[in-house]
């Protein structure tokens, strides 16, 4: 199994890694271009508000929003611009290959992997699972790479 974490990955790139964890600060002058990725993307808005464009739909997002995007789903955020304000978000990108390797090493994850792989559309995660996932994502910010692995596994079981 390759090295599991890389904070310095560009955009949604996971090349050579099982997952990436990124804590992003977006200044008011930055624009978020539309993107799609070959990876699963879980995005948590720590601070900010705006509009999420997913393919041909749009919805309001704000602090606390938690969204899951399957591979190749085009999406972008447009944050409200206020003088001196920045938006902060956490992104966890997971390689589809990681899910398969996870099954190879831990067959007990098959039900979880099947559930995730059957997700074909954007999912807004809310409720108790969202709260737990957010706690995990926030805790991961202060952790080293190896410590994050168990948290990613826990998050997968909550999706």
C-alpha cells in the first residue's frame, strides 16, 4: 500500500496516495474554478457562505455545510465576498483505488465500500453523521499523517 497522506497535493490530486487532507483558506480575491476529479471529495465549510454549483444545479452553502462529490462530478463554490473576510474549508479527497485496496486488506469493509461506490450524485450530509464527520475532519488538522488514517476509515463508515 503506498504512502497514505499528502497535505501539499494540488487541487484534488491524489496521485500516488490513498487520500489527501487539505485545510484551505480562500481570500475574497480568489475565485474557485469549476472542477471535477477522479477521486471522491468530501468538503466541509469551516467558515464562509456562498453558492455551490453542481453540474446544472445551485444551492446555498454556509459555515457547517458538508458535501460529498463522487468522482468526475463537476462542481464549484462561489463564496460571498466581504472586505477582509476569507472562507475556510477542509477537503478530504479519497482515491477510488483506495476503496478497492481497503477491501483487499479488510474484507469487513465490503458493505461500506459497496454503499459508497453506489453513490452517483452529490450528497449534502446532515444530521448526526455530519456532526461526527466534522469532528473527525477538524481533529485531523492537528494530526500527523499516520494518525489521520484511522479517522479516514471512521469517516468512510459514516458516509
